[in-house]
């Protein structure tokens, strides 16, 4: 039903993609990655596949999977509640949590840049694979 609604709502595919990316980042702050993927992919994937991103269905499905995994893991290191940051804090109790959060900022920025490149140029995601497989 969600796929049908998104397909008929007339919402731009990139707008839906940005909403899904933001949703995963926020959810990654409070939920572990496996649970998040198991709960959301059955809803988001059919809706994503109902939209036209200008690529064949196989590439589009793989592109969704790649973006999903990157963004889920990005959410896991996003302050203020990034679960992986608290795990690091528990493993290194002598380092203040604030310092651990500051140390994650460069990784957040690079990951955001990587997501922007993958979203802006989806062909880069499959460039090497397409060359190897012919």
C-alpha cells in the first residue's frame, strides 16, 4: 500500500529518497542496525522500486541496498545518541564521551559526502562492477 501511495502521490523520487535517508539517520541514533533494517526495508523497498530513478530494476534495487546500509551505519555514529559511540565510550572509560563524539565528526562529514556522491551520481556505484562483468 505504501508503494502504491508513493507512486500515485506525485512526490519526486529524490524527495522520497531524502526523507528515507533522514529517517534512517534518526532511527540509527536510537536503534540497532539489524532491527532497523528488518522493520523498515519491507515498507521502504517496494515504495522505492515503484519510483523511477532512471536505472534498470536490478541496479535500482542494489542502489537502494547500498544507500540503506551506508545510512544505517551512519546513524549508528551520529550524536547525541549514536549507539556505537556509547559502545566505544564503554570500552574506553578514561576518554570523556564528549571527546568521543567530537572524534566522530570527521567520519560523519565524510560519510555525508559519500552519500551525496552516491545519490547524485548513481552510475558511480556500479561503474567498476559493470566493467568487470561486461
